[in-house]
C-alpha cells in the first residue's frame, strides 16, 4: 500500500529527493515525507532497494552512485526538498587510514551534497522556496578517535550547510543539519553485534556501557524519530529555522 497521502498532508505538492533512501534513516525519511503528502525520489546506489522504497511510498527511484561526482556536475534538479543523507563509515587510526577510503568518504558525504545543492538551488530560487536538510551527526559537532574521514566530512557538511543558509535566505531557501546520536539502523546493529563478539560481552552491555555510555536516555534512537524532525524542517512552519544544527542524541552531548 502506498504511504503517499496524495494531495493531503502539510507537504502536499512538494517534491523531495532523499539520498541513501534505500535503507536505514533515508528510507524512514522517505516514508515520513511521503506520509505528509510529498512526492519522493529515492536515490541510492542500491537500485533494487531504492525501487522497493519508492514503490512503497508512491514515488520514484533513482539509481545513482554518489561516488561518481563528475556525473553530478552537469545535473539540474527540480526538487523542493533535498535530504542529503547517504553516508558510509571507515574506522581506523590516522596513520593506517587508507587514503582512498578517506577520499571516498569525502566524495560521498561532502562533495556530492555540494553538487546536489548546487543542482537544486536554481529551481528553488526561481520558485522562492526550498529546504536543504543535511544528515550530519553528533560527529559533525564532536570528534571520536579513529573516525578521521567521517568526522572531517560531517564537520565540512556543517560548514556547507551554513553557507547554503546564508546564500539561500533571500530566496526562501533554508538549510539545516540534523545531528543524530546512535540510531537503530542495520549499520549500527551490525556494529553492536561485532563489538559484542570482539569484547565477549552481551549486546545489551555493548549498548549500555560502550555506545550509550554518555547518553542520559539509554536506548538507540528510532529512525522514525529522526524522520519526524526532518519532516518538520521541510515544513512551512520551519521557515525561520536555518543555518543551524539539530541534535537528537538522548543527551549524549549534554
Ligand atoms: N545510524 C546512525 O546511528 C547514524 C548516526 C548519525 C548519523 N548518521 C548518518 O545518517 C545517514 C544514513 O545512515 P544509516 O545509518 O541510515 O546508514 P545505512 O548504511 O543504513 O544507509 C545508507 C544508505 O546510503 C546508501 N549509499 C552508500 N553509499 C552510497 C553511494 N556512493 N551512492 C548512493 N548511495 C549510497 C546505501 O546504499 C544505503 O542505502 C549517514 O549520513 C550517516 O552518517 C547515522
């Protein structure tokens, strides 16, 4: 059954693009935007996964590898809401960090968002409305050891988002970052299982003692909770919210 409420909802008539929309947070965002009436383009290198989510939400899929940044240079996007969400992770000490992996992360998580924003702004400026929503992380604001590329890319995304806000303000275009702590996605569930195996402890202890150690609320964030924030940022109500970063981390950074 389609989640698109066709014509109703506070995003009715809006066209959204969600990168990395085949799974995890991106799929949750696609569902939540569609549930408010937006027509959603689900972009992912996983074409089959993107097609599944697109069919579910009554939108369309776009199979694209964001690593191929050259192909994005001549792109023109007619979307009202752009959610830059696709991301990957590599964990390694800097002295061993594979330079190719570092470049890949910067390309997918910083250069591609720049090129997609660049492709979307002319349409947004022409109509006097646009919403750029960048899926950053707590690691856009704080560092963790062994995540040099990820932390650098997310900090870069924060800067890009603020510049977009300054340039877009006169044209009805807002730009914001969303900064989740650990969210229950396949990516994080895999990390829990491997940490439990590595430390020889139950998964509940990995969560409480390692991943959620600094949290005031000792549970993972649900993807739908982040998607709710994204959907609100896309709304007309959020017109004065721009150039800022929206933390949802259960108190991790308090
Ligand atoms: N899960 C978390 O705890 C968490 C916390 C903070 C921030 N984030 C951020 O949220 C975003 C989504 O994370 P997630 O946990 O849902 O990850 P995920 O791995 O579940 O999903 C990421 C999606 O991006 C797609 N993707 C990866 N590389 C791509 C490429 N080159 N071209 C096109 N698509 C590509 C994947 O196919 C996948 O569908 C990322 O930017 C991540 O940094 C996640």
